[in-house]
């Protein structure tokens, strides 16, 4: 599977800036946070990039923040909970570029709260975006991956798939679901030379985590900064990740540098789960 690396010298000579150059990459959830940082990084690295999100305004902001490689970036509105949206986006990418090299399944939502009062619509949203959205995004790309017999799929799970967090039972279950999905899909795709891996971020400074902490602060009646300080102590690196620190790990999995990795999960959690 992947590219055979024959000598150490060859590895050293492949410049970091060419690893996804001209690779056709599709990214969901690119209007904010980790997706936005990933879009900026992949564009800079020379990818032919299709970024998507349900939030058109945020997607436009992401495009405006891309300084290098903007000419190779296409932004598409796509709601991952809608199979027709996802299929259309993927079919159009292949119609235009004839292939997909990298699929980054990043779109996600968090909803928190005690189970006994957890709104059914929040539960449905978690399942629809985090689990069904992951499934639809892979489902419509897989026939192309199987045909071309190459590629890399990267899903976004979470530290929450590995440990429990108070009031996060439903979010944790969807992210554990994505972890299992990724592992199993890696087996199915191995005969087709397609690697499938996940990234499990720890606390990453994005609107998702900020919103999560604001809800907790409100529920406990304490200032946001108190919750933030407590949450920063969860990792052994005592601050939240910058979204770019997750994007660089997604980039690694997308490249031949990770050619022997499939069915793996990269925990980028500041040592949280090492405790
Ligand atoms: N921030 C963290 O601390 C953290 C930790 C672990 C895992 N993650 C995971 O990383 C991923 C990115 O999270 P983030 O922190 O950047 O969140 P974010 O809220 O900043 O960005 C998520 C993006 O997904 C998009 N999205 C939501 N529903 C969608 C839908 N139906 N269709 C298409 N796009 C949709 C949003 O519009 C948003 O742009 C998520 O899967 C999240 O679960 C985040």
C-alpha cells in the first residue's frame, strides 16, 4: 500500500512543500476552526483543493484568508447530512479533476448536557452530522477510490472517543462511532491501496470548543475564563491546541510520509490521554 520508500536519501530529498502538490483534496467543514486551518495549509502546500461547508459565509471567509494557492481552491456549499449534496459535490470533483487523492471528513458538531434532559433534536443532529455525515462523505467517494486504486481518507474523531467527559455522553458516542468506522473501513479499502486513518484532537481553540465551554460556564454559573483555565489543564501541554497544530497532522496522514499507516488513529491531544 502507499508509496514504497526505497532509501533514506530519497525520503530526505522530498520537500515538505511538495507532498500534496497537485493532489486533488476534498475537505468538509472548512468554514471554521480545524477545517479552516487545514484549508489554508493544504492550499499553501499546492493542493488542488475543494473546500465545503453548510455555512457559506464562513466558507467565503476561509477563502479570503487563503493567501497562497487560492487559484487552486474551489468552495462548494455542501450539507453533509444530505446525501444528494454530498454525492453531487464528489461527482463534480471527479468530473472536473478525474480523481480524488485525499478526502478529509472534518465537518462535525458538539452538543452537551445531562442525558435525562438532552433534547432529541440535539441527539439527532449529533448522529446526522458526525456519524451519517461521515458515512455519506465516504460512501460517495469510495467507488472512485476503488476504481483508481489509490488515495487517503482521513476522518476527524476526538479525544472524546477515548475517554469520557462529563455531560458529553452523546458526543463521545458519535466520535467513538467514527473511530470504529474508520478502523473497519481501513480493512475494506486496503485491497484497493487506499489508506484510512483518523485524527483525534484534544482541546483545540475553535468556535466549537469555545461554545462548549460557554455552555458549561453558564450551566455552572462561573465565568468562561474559569472553565477555560480548567480545560487547559486537561492535557500535559497546558494550553489548547492552535487549529494549525491539528492541520499539520492531517497533512501528514494525507502524504506518502504516512504510507505504512492505515486503520490508525493519531491522538493530537497535548498528552491528555497519556495521564
Ligand atoms: N475543537 C476541538 O477541541 C475538537 C476536539 C476534538 C475533535 N474535534 C473535531 O474536529 C472537527 C472540527 O471541529 P472544529 O473544532 O473545527 O469545529 P468548528 O465548529 O469550528 O467547525 C466545524 C465546521 O463544521 C461545519 N458543519 C457543521 N455541520 C455541518 C453540516 N451538516 N454540513 C457541512 N458542514 C457542517 C460547521 O459549519 C463548521 O464550519 C469536528 O469533527 C470536531 O468534532 C474538535
